[in-house]
């Protein structure tokens, strides 16, 4: 695990460099993306590099980590909508190459097809991750088996509380989601986890120094052969 501590601005630039290097070597790379507030600076950086003619996503395939159950892709809090507005509509990605779990077709067959689509694309080259205060990656809440594949989950109260900031009220936050599993994430050839702000400091300590345990889902990154953790100085406070 490579732990890099820097300012928020430098993290967007350094993580952006990983995308530039990968796409220079492999223009048709398979990229795993995340939502939430953490990746926004990085997405801004990728858009700026695209606008400057330094990056092209025209051959890239994408797979997102997760989606809320019950939200149509047009709902302004769906992760599909988030990705469209914050990245996909601003770069030269082919919409046919975008994959996000469906929040409305949640039968077992559809969920299994997501996993199969990742395999059919040749696996994910680089998966971006944020981290929940409880250590979740994707929506894999504490005690999700490390062997899990894409599946439907019930969100914990702590996640509903944390995400209520994006909704008009706590009651509007969906109670369930579809997420890549821990094994799906670990199968990616490279992992890039970003943690920003003091609120993530304790869980970043547990992730980096604590035991590898299903109780702290992100601790599994200690077992990945090519995982980066970028933490700003606040999130790295206890390292
Ligand atoms: C988002 C996701 C979540 C978030 C995490 C942190 O697709 O899978 O694991 O990365 O909840 O969210 P923020 O970045 O809003 O603190």
C-alpha cells in the first residue's frame, strides 16, 4: 500500500497523473469511478486535462462502484446523474461505454450481469475509491464478506446520516443500494483511494495501521498489490 500525504490540490494533480500515465499506455483502459464529494477535485482535474488536449477518454470503458436503489437515472441524487453532470458530459467518453449499476432493475440476473460486464471488458485497470467514516468502500458496509461480488445492500444508519447532506431530508435518502463487492474492487489491477478532511482521520488510521478485518472494509487494501491511499494532511492526522 502506498500512502501519499499532501494538500487537497496536489492530491487531485497527483491522482490525475495516474490517469494520464495509464491512458498514455492504454487508451482503452477500463476505469472504475466513485461518487460523493471526495472525487470532485480529481474530476475537475481530469476535465481540465481533457480540455487542454492532454487526455482523451474516447476509448475508455467505465464502471461505477454503486447506485442507490429506487432512484431513476434522471433523479438529481442518483449516482448516474452525478457522474453525467460532474464528469461524463464534460469529456469525450462514449455513453455506450458507461456502466453504472441500475437502481431500478435490481433482480439477481441484472446484478450478476454487472459483474459479468466487468469481466467481459477485461477487468478494471484502475478503481477510484472514497471511504466512509465507518470504513466502507463502495457501499460495502462493515462486516461485508471480503469475497463479495456486486450485490444489493441495506445502508447503515451512519451512511444514511452522512449522505443526508445531499438530500432535502434524511427520510429521502434511499435505504438500499447496489454496490460492487469487496472482491470486485480487489480484482481491479490498481486501487486509488482518496480521503479528505479530519472526519476521515480515524478511519484512515484504522485502514492503514489496523488489522485487516471485515469490520473495517477499507483495511482490505493492505492486501492489494497496487493500492494508493491519498490523504490530505487533515485525513492523515493520525498517521
Ligand atoms: C461513492 C461511494 C462511497 C463514498 C464514501 C465517501 O460512490 O462508493 O463509498 O466514496 O461514502 O463519500 P464522500 O466522498 O462524500 O465523503
